[in-house]
């Protein structure tokens, strides 16, 4: 006889501070605030602070990307498998990189909802908490490098646009 759980078991952080910061309720609330807390009047379309912050060219995408890292960091602290962390990072990277495209990227981010996707991955890939191995630390370093690239990419696009506009003005 197989037993199916109606709700995934919580994955508890290893530290008391992590337990207070990374509760399931708080992480779900963060995903809700970033992706779904507002509704476009007359539609079923929902968006969150991520979509609003992302409207600020360059800086908005960086700030929204940093806020989105909370769920990924919580997943790492809870011992989520490396492959799941990489999937979460890919969701975030797609949203930040495409979000750097003015207006079209913001619309994509509202539909993509990386934070909701990442919270779902966190709750679906429940494992027993474990000590981090050298490979886990390597994945964390890789995630940090990818985050740095995500922060630099929108700034590079803005710099390129500004340089192109200045070149056109000087012609």
C-alpha cells in the first residue's frame, strides 16, 4: 500500500536563525509579494512587486533579481539537491536577463513568475536536511558567479544603449 502526502513535508533549516527566517509561510509570502500580490483590474492577470520594480530600467531588474534570491538561498540552506538549485537559478536568470529588455521583458517577468516557480520547486523536492559537501559549496559559488553576471548584464545593456545614443547625438 502506498501512502501519498497531501502536502509536502517541511524541510527545516539547520540553524535557529534560518528556522525563523526561512519558514514555509514566509517564503510563500515572499513569492506571493514578488509575483502575485496585485491583480490587473478586469482580468485574471496577477503581478507583484517584481513586475513593478522591474519597470525601473536597469536598476529595477537588479533589485528584483536580488529579492528573488531569497528563495534560492533558503532552498540551499534547507539542503535542496544541487540540480534543483540549478533549476531555480535558471528560472531566476531567465527572468532577469529577459527582464532587461524594456517593456517586453517586464511583461515576460509577469507571466514567467520565477519566484512562484522556485517556491514550488522548493516544496516539491523535499529531502532530509544534510550537511553541505564540497560540491554544495561549489554550487553556491557557481550561483554567486551567476548572480554577479545577472547583476552586470542589465547594466551592460544600459551602458551599450547609452553609448549608442551618445554616438548618434555626436554625429
